[in-house]
């Protein structure tokens, strides 16, 4: 990827320079300005939500929530591994709250623990639930819409909730239906 993107950029820049030499520099500067604005908006969103999740962890709220969800998550993932279920629960909670970036290390930890326990079903279910990502607060999409100048960036709340709920239910159902019978 470190080679492909620069090559694509250089080819596109050469084509743009040939087709519209006067528009190249203004387009480059405008694109850079938009990229910086978007990056700052996403950075602010990431900082707020990752900080919120860190406060949840340090206050013990995340552990308390994981303990309360241990039984339903154990049934969902067909596992009794408390540490793996804790990581999976925190991963799903971070996804549910739309905390960008926070679920990834937790999901990797949970998957490693499920696979170490030879529970491929749980790893598959966690993968699908992460891919479908049931979200109550789509913070990244709202931040992107706000950075793009949307008049009401949070209007996607209900459609996102319904779409991610449907995709999560369908995905979990398909994992359940296609599981290997032991």
C-alpha cells in the first residue's frame, strides 16, 4: 500500500497537469484543506469517545457491564471463558456506542482467546458482529457529515440504528445456521 497509493497519486497528478495545468495547484490546496478539516473533526470525535471509554474502564463501569453481560454473551458465543467474554463484551459495547478505533484491539484479544480455546464459532460470531457493527451512536458518520457541512448531521441516527440492527440479526442468524455440527 505504501507503494500503490503514491503511484496512483502521481499518475492522477500527471493526468490532471496535462488536462488542466491552471487548476492543479488550486485543486491540490483545496483538497489538502478539506483533508485537514476532516482529519481534525475525526480526531476530535476519536479523542472524546476514546476518553469516554477510558473513563468507563477506570471507573469499573466497563467491568461491571461485562459481568452483567457474561451470561447472555456466553450463550451468544457459546463460551464460558470469562476473559474472552469480557473482551468481546467491551468490543461490542464500544461498537454499539460508535467509538471509532476502540473496538479493534478488544476484538483482536477476544478472537485470540476464543481461538486459543478452539472455539471457532465464537471467533466467527464476533467477526460477523464486528462487521455488521450494531450502532446506537454512529459518531464517525455524524462527524463526517458535520465536517462536510451537513445542516443536520445526526439525521442518520434512526436509519443507521435500524440498518445495523437488521444486518447484525441477519449476520448472527447466518453464523448460527452455518455453524459446524460437532
